[in-house]
């Protein structure tokens, strides 16, 4: 019997643009291997940390919807990112980035702050990103009017999911160092790479949902919080490790079209549909 392909499996097979050059630079055998998918924001969390710190690694592209045997042997759930460290598996992106800090102290810069209290405080906000911001991001993107709903009712529901997302962005921004430009000051830390993949993909709201709703500079509603957020976003977008782990936008479009239509069948999409958090 022929194995039926996953409905989301038709994705561009490899990284393009800047990310392709990073992949080509990491094809050689290494004890540390990153099994990733070029389009996945959870993978980008790990990928940017590896690049920031200059840790040697081998990049292995996989289609997580086809769940190749090489991936399943390491991670029974078949999800990316999966890290292979000296033949042993690790997964869950926030676990992996913390492990890289502990396992490779000789590579600089260190992305964890030294002060114990500040380190704990940042863990609270890293959890906030995963437990609040990411599910809200997906609810906003996957919003669809309900059958039989009037245009006005649909507009109000869309407004609610948009405002939920913006509220989480504001809460996150209010916790930032006032000068920045990064979350805790002049240099990026782990929390910046934990949140960055979703912030730099927020163009999807303009493309599919009529706009994100963040006021432009000088517009009504522009305040100190949004000024600080724009400064932060600019710093994140300008970071070399983030730019160089992104592919050409045209190849993201078919993937996010499925999310925007609420037809995607990824684990994240199914969890969003069921009102759950990050799986």
C-alpha cells in the first residue's frame, strides 16, 4: 500500500537566498547535527543561536511532514528542530538553545545573563513568548469568519484576535530595557532569539489579514511603547544571524497561505484550531 503523503508536505525542498549559503557552509560531518526545516520558526531559534555563537554544526534539511526515518530514530514525534549531540538526541527549541549555552561555554558571546535574578526574570518572559505570544500569533493568522456570520460580526472577531496579539506584544515590550535596542540592553541575549522568528514574520498579517495594527510613527495611537517596539524590531531585523537564516519570501507564501486559510495540518495548526498552546 502506498503511504499517503501529508497534506502540508508540498513545500519548497531547500533553503534559498541567504539561508542557502549558510546551509552550504554547514554540510560537512560534525558531532553536532541540526535537523531542521528552512521555513520553521522554531528551527530558526536554534539556528540563529548556533550562528551567533559560532558553534560548529552540520545542518541536515528534512521535510517534517514526511518524517524521514533518520529523524524518527532521534525524535519519535518527528518534529524539528532536533539536535543530535555525539549521537544522542535533543529536541524542543527552548531546551536546545539552553543546552547550547551549557555545553559550549568556550564559544562567545554567551547569550544568558550572569545575574541570577535577571536570568530567572528572562525565563519568565521566554515562557511568555511560547505560551502566550506564539499561540496568539497563530490564532490571528488562521482567523476565518464562521459560517453564517455577518460581515460586522466577522470584523469584530478579527479585531479581537488582532488586539489580543497586540496586547501581548505591548506586554512584552514594556519589560524591555528602556534604551535597548535589544530586550536587556545594547547586546542581544537568548530571549531575543526566542521571540525573533515570529516578529520578523509578522508581514503575514499585512499580506493575509489586512494589517497588523501597529501604528506608524506619528500616527494616532503611536506612543512610547510602540516607539520602543519599532526600535527593538529594527535591531532584530538587522541582526546578521537572523537575516542569514531566512529564505526568499516567495517560498514562505504557500506555507502561510494554508495557515491563513485555516487549512494547515501541522501540529501547531491543529493545536491552534483546538484552542491549545504550542504542542
